[in-house]
C-alpha cells in the first residue's frame, strides 16, 4: 500500500513484484538455430573472478537444459573450484575438476566436450612483472555420450538452472568477475570444428550488444547493465584512457547485484498539487502486513518553476 505524499490520508493498493538482479549475457541464436546432433563443442574464454568465495555457484558459460537433460555448463563453486555440467539426454552430471581460481587473477579456460570425453585446460596469465603459475589440466572419460543440443539459449555469467536437477525460469548463479574474448566452436563429426561465435567485447561498448566477429552474426545481448570498457587480460598499462586504447579494455565486469530496468508494470501514479513547494518528497511504501512494520521511502524531487513563471 502507498500513502500519497500530501495531506491526503488516502491509500493506493500496490502489488508484489520481484527484481531479478544480476548481470549476464544471453545469446539467443544458440537455441533459435535449432542445433541438432552436435558431436562436439569447444569453448575458450579469459576469466578473472572477483568473488570466488561467494556463497553460491557462479556460472561462466551455460547451454544447460535441465528439463531435457542436455547441454553443458562451466561454473565455479563457493571455493572458486571449476565444475563442469554435462547432459546425456536424460539427466545432468556434474564433474569437479579440482582446479581452483584465485581472486583477481586472469586465466584462460579451454573446455572441450566431444563424444564421451571431457577436457578442461586452465592457463594462468602473467600480469606485468608477475610470473604466471603452472597450467592445470583435467580430463574425464564419461560413461555416456554427451547430449549437447538443448532448448535453452547460450548464456555467459549466468545459467537457467539452480543445480543439476532444478531448472530456473530466471537466469541465476550470476558470476562476479570479468570475462574477455569468449570463443565457441561446434562439430558435427567430432573431428572438424567450425567457429560458431567469437565475441569481441571492445566493440560497440556504448550499447547492450556483444558483437560476434566470426561473420555468423550470432550477436548477444547484455542484461542488467554490466560494466564495460574495463581492463582485460592483455592490459599492460600503456594507455590509461580506454577511448584511445587499441587493446587492453576488452573485458566485461559482471555482478550479481547489478540491476538496470526491472520492467515492472505501473501500479499507480500520483498527481502532485500545484501548490507543492520545491524540495525533497517521498512515497511511503508499506508492506501488506503492517504489524511487521516493513516500509520504505521512495524519494523524488520537485524542482522550482522556471524564472519566467510565477511561483505558486
């Protein structure tokens, strides 16, 4: 319920709405293209986690479709360890690679799933004078043939699943950190791979579009306004102004508390009296259970009239 910010004691009935926070990228052509009978997939991306010890799993990439037991996803758990989800057409299996990522440290992740084989390689990136640690390698022989087709879109920094058995209608498990230069290749025979999408985040940075430079036009969209033009894996400090730099600022920083337009429908409007003086006002929002004393103040401002207009 909302009380009008005037002398009136009237009450306007509101409605319950949710704000789905968290920024991510969505590439709808993945499911729109109706990819069938994929024999293999390769994914590579530079990753910089900023909150590897978050209290929830964080998705790096996902095509996982829990309802159909298909697709794949790469995530990091609350300890920063990389896990891989793979579907077999009926159920989803989760594999722990035991490869742990460090906060603020760039790595290159290469993931390959073909037939009954899962391979993940992680190569830490050196920064300036810092020497990179040794790379990590994980290989797993699956006891099933991977079912990589699915009806869900491809997402970066989020996924449409809560866990291996629970689908989510909203993107969840948001990644807190930076991604740079994702590259996805697909294969129909398990031998020959063709680039499906190669994203360059340094292009069209004033928009909510991520540009596919492969020529396939598999462009994606950003949700909830993640931060663009941030330092990427190849930043070397040679140019501090991203608008002048030719490289080094091709990353996007995602956060699980980002929020752009919640896309709520309008419950009510308030007509301010013409006698309202310029100043700060607030709409008082009260929860349905007034005994719980849950309320908030939505602040707005009334400007003074233009100089050529008389003040009421």
